[in-house]
C-alpha cells in the first residue's frame, strides 16, 4: 500500500519543480511581499514595478505534462490518493504564499490531463478536516472560477 505521505511528497516535489520564475522564486516572493503595499499606496514608479506587474511566478505546464505518467501510476485513479495530492498542492501554495493564479493553473492541468478526478476536486473543496485548513480559505478563493467552470460543464453534459 502506498502511504499518504509518499503521495504528498511526490505531488509536492513534481509541482514545486514546475513552479518557475523569471528570477529566483525566493527573490520574487520577497519582492512581492516587500513592495506590494508600496505599490498599492503609491503611484510613483519603483524599480520593482516591472517584476510585480508581469507576475514572474508561473507554472511550466510542460513539466507537469511530462510527469503525468508518474502521477497517474501512483495515484491510480484512487480518490483518496488524489485527495492527498490536492492537500499537498494546497500546502505547497501556502508555503509559496499563494501566488496569483498558480493553484488554478495546476488544477486546470491536473484536470485536463486526467490526473485528478472531479470527485477528488469536489472532496477537496468540501473537506472540513481540521488538519488540512492551513491556507484552505485562500486556496478555495483562488480556484472559485475553476469550480464554477467544473459545475457548469457538468450541468451541460447532464443536459445533453
């Protein structure tokens, strides 16, 4: 039996390797944290403005697509394993301080590549597990549009 810890470590490792930055990830996170308030309160140009505007942290989708076979091998279409993978992704986003649109991109790719099932996404969305609440509210908010799209697609397929 494959342990939840292994699934989480695998998912975190693969997804973290797909997080790329024009600069180093640490530099980008520090710049965003340090200068975001300044930009909100000031219209003056600042040397970090181009970095903050172009959102330098993103997901390299090709990296995830190249590792789909590994993920599907170990997740094996098991909703419990898929849920553990989503918890790992949620934890990674909390560590990275919830960069804009990163989680949504991961969700899109994992869904499109049939790595994570609709059932697992819905279980993650509705999970109230106290041990899994760190970063959950922000993560849920960042993927609201994903779940709206998922429900609308489901309604359309049921209507046909």
